[in-house]
């Protein structure tokens, strides 16, 4: 569970730890978050945003 009030540096460290574990970032839970609030937090985390935009539909 990630804290939605983390700094960009803290989010970068969380992303790096997840990538180092070879775990895809396709689901993240934010402490005290809800659907209407957390999308803007997640979108501003570079590693999650990069993952999101790297997805493609297979033919």
C-alpha cells in the first residue's frame, strides 16, 4: 500500500523497488484513497505513467 502523500522521490523509490522485483505495476493501492482521488496521484508517478502509456493492444 502506497501513501498518496509521498514525495516524487519516494514514489520513484517505490517504483524502482517494484521494478527490481520484476513485478509489473498494474495495480497500486493508495492508503486512504478512493477512485475519484487516486487517479491524479497515480498519473503523476512517472513509473506508473510510463507503464500505462507503454501498453498496447495485441492483435
